[in-house]
C-alpha cells in the first residue's frame, strides 16, 4: 500500500514538473545580427587571373574547371562544365562565401552582386549567368561578371568567393549541383 501511494505521489510530482516546463515562457529570440556596411568597390583588382575547380554537390556528377580573367568592365569566366542535364539550361552564379563544404553547397551562402558589393536579394530576371548544356551534358562557359575585380579586397572583389552551378532537373530546378572556390592564380 505504501509503495502504491509513493508511486502515485511521484507520478503526480512528475506531471506537475512537466506542466511547469511546458508553460514556462520561452526565451526571447536574439536580435538579428547587423549586416556590415559594404566595402567601397575597387576600380581594379590586384590580380589578372584566377581559377575555380567545380566539384559536385547535392549528389550529382557535375564538375568542371573555370578560368577567370580581369578585363575592362568586369571578370570574364570561361571553361567547360560536364555532367549537366543534356540540352538543359542551367545557371552559373557568384556566391558570397568561398565555402563549398556542405553536401548541398549551402555553405557558400547567398548570391553576391559585385556591382553593389552586397548579397543580392532582388528577383532574378532569369538570364543572368545562363549556361546551356549540349547533347552530351557539357556546357561551354563564356560569361562576363560585370563590375567584378580579382583581388585587392574591395567590395567588388570576387577572389575567395564561390561559383555555383544551379541545376535544371525537373523537381530540383535551382538546386546547387556544383561548387568551386575562386582562387587567385
């Protein structure tokens, strides 16, 4: 009898403790981190060329090697990317962080706009960075990143940032399928 009363008392105390936890106020969320003011853009960079070796992301077989060269008005990106959807339209995008460590390349952060030196939050018109794969699934890339420079640390410096390929597979449009860090040569 004593044991039965003890167990019911313990059960009642446990229920009271759980009820107290459930009704306790939740801590206030931390205020959002203030974004750093963008650095002023540089008129030119300190390097003439760079390379980005694209490795697969999100379980794809997409890869490639891109060379980047400074020219008047921006940085020219050229190279080949393979393993793409055959005859598919993909996108090559510049991202804020040179970190391709996440399996799905989300570690590269948001897109980066070198013209403004900030992360871009504006809707994409759809044609910026467009690349089209041939019947073998290979895209020949020749794009200009307007306003970008290589090296020097200005707000428009793209050295150390990441280039990502966004996919064209139905059901996964826009998935990050390859990622490569821009390395100054």
